């Protein structure tokens, strides 16, 4: 699905107010008529098939607060992340988080 507008943030109250005023651009009748199989198919078309075991990576709760830092990265590494599209900083953070978690697990099991 091609996005034609930038992603914006809104609180639940703001969204409800917009819906109450009839400002929603979502075709809710179409959404309600969508079967789970159709939703899964559309998600796979947009994002690809989920890898096996993805459920074990789900984190419930609020994310930790971000901290602004300045780091120097190899240009080829940064270019690769940027080529993957918007959200490259979030992806870099996810890779670093996975590395930290793997080290933490190793430390827990070390004698």
C-alpha cells in the first residue's frame, strides 16, 4: 500500500473528536467487512511474511525513554540502514537492543 501523506501523531481523544466531526478518512465499513484472512494477506503484501517465532519478540509495555546522543558510524553502515527507508534510526536502535539482550542472556547463563 502506497502512503500518500506523512504519518502524524494524535491522542485517542483527538482521534475520537475527529471521528465525531466526520473527519476520518478511513472507510470503516470496508474495515469491518475485512476478514482476518484478507487482513493477513494485505499485511503480507505490505510487509512480507512474518518470520517463524516472531511472537517471542513482542514486548508489552511502554518503550524506554530515548536519549539524544551523537555517535559516529561507518558511512557504509549508515547508508545501508538509510537505504531500507524511513525509520533508520529506529532500526539501528533495534539492532543495538538485540545485541544488548543477547549479551545480557549470555551473562545470565555464564558460570
